C-alpha cells in the first residue's frame, strides 16, 4: 500500500480523463485500489431493486471511484498544487508546494 497525499475532506480538481476540470470534495478513499470518490465527479447510473431503504427502486445516480493519479489538490485560492511534507516543531504537516501554505 502506497502513501497517499490526498485525504478525505480535501478539495481536489480532476486533471485528466472524461471529467477533466471538475472540482469536488473527497468523500472516501480506497487505499488498496489507489482510488477516491469525489463529490459530483464520475457519476454513474445504477439500477436498484426495491428494498427497505429504497421501496420505489429505479435508477439511482451515484459517484464511482476515480484514480488518485487523475486528481490534484487545490489551495485555498483554488489553484492546483503538489503536496509536500515538513516538520513544524514536533508535528509533521502537509503543505502546498505552489504557495507554501499548510493544508
């Protein structure tokens, strides 16, 4: 399992693929598959049978996982950046390489 530089709750931008240019918040990360689910990105239609949670059934639209290599972290100003790590005192923090700000 590799170390990922993107965490749940980060705002990211899609930099490659069908959804290039779309921004959203990371909802969930699958480390073993190197994928993430981003809010409003890579929507797929899923046919659902009627169940207790969904008595009507029908077609549900939900987010599908997207490869982490196709995502780039956004700074507070909304620009894409790479992620670095440094020690501040005795704490290890993530920082944006473009603006040098702590994430």
